[in-house]
C-alpha cells in the first residue's frame, strides 16, 4: 500500500478487522507481530493471527505480512482470490515488496486506519501447461515464473511464441518471465531491467544465455506467452520450474503458457 494516487489504485475502507501473517522461522517477525497485535487491539480493531493464510482471514479488510519478501509473496498468492490488500512489514534481508520497515510500521498503520492510504494494484502471472496430455496449473505468481536447467548442468533450449508465431529461441541456463513487481527479483540478478511497477507489461529475461544477441524482451500483458522445453533430451528430467517458491520437475516437450491473471494483487 502506497500513499499516492494513480489509475491503478483504489481506496481502502477504514478497517475493522485486520489479519496478521508472520514468518514463523524468524523470531523477530513473531516479536514484531505481537507488538502490532497489541497496537491494533488498543484501537478496537479485530485481529486474526496465524503463521500462514487461513480461511478465517477472508473477511478481513487487509493483511499485514510480517517477514521478508518471501512472506509477502506467499500471502499474495493465497489472498489474491479474495482481493485483500497486503501491507508488508520488513524484518528480513530483502524488503523490495514491503510497505514499511519496523521503525516506521506504527506510523504507516496509523495512516491506513485514518484512511490516508490507497491500494496499489499489481499484475500477477497465471501459468498453465501440458505434458503428454496431462494438464498443469493454473498457478499464480506475483513475482515471476522461472525455468532453469536441471542438475545435469546441460544447456537448456527453450522456444517462446506468441499467437502461434515464433518470438525467440533461448539457449543457456533458463528463462525468467517476470511481472513488473518481480523485475527486482531474479530478473535483476540476471541483469534484466527494473520495470516501473504500474506498467501493464511482462518481461522475458534469459538466464546466462549462450549468445551475444539474446536480450530481455518487454511484452504487453494482453499477449499469451507460450514456452516449450526443447533440449536436453537426456537425462530424463531436463529442467525445473519455480513459481512462487513452488518447484516442479519438467521434461523435454513440456509446453506452458504465461498470461496476465484475472486476479490482480
């Protein structure tokens, strides 16, 4: 949540119920969670607390995610269907997605309760696929979808297409399909550009391409991007796909599509 106005934002009603989700692996996250809970209860706000998203949070006005970027990504994936805003409080190493740091979290919450903040809409990816007639997905991602070569270390060959027309061929360690939000994640580490978060685009960034001409591509979100795993044919499992921290083994011939999700975060 940001304190600014644009066409891709909406108002947040003055909250009556807040859900608190924290990273149970970080002692500091639990410590700050207890402070936030006490602060909200003192202001007569109903609070639901859990280390992960639960169905009881469905009717909350918004969710406070206490942890790092991983916590925000996990929460976003689970609450997207409910269209709940997420406010990240960073107690981790990386805080690109957090709205506030620990030192300013009560000032930020006070503005939210006063109705001074707006909800910033972010595009999400929806990934589906097929392999030997079996369907895969759909899986939602706020950050990115990553396809990487398997443990063999062989060069991975991928073919990307749009509207049944060839878009690009990739040979290297893999490919990142990123939202603008995810442009500061793996895409950034792979030397891809940082995209302004409100742009309605996707980004295709090759990972360590074995070529002088393979460069990141920016695509509009109204397009459906199809990617096929071509090589290697050996070993049996040739690649990994990672979507929102979930990892899947892919075989040669796997074909998947990435498109803008109807459920924005």
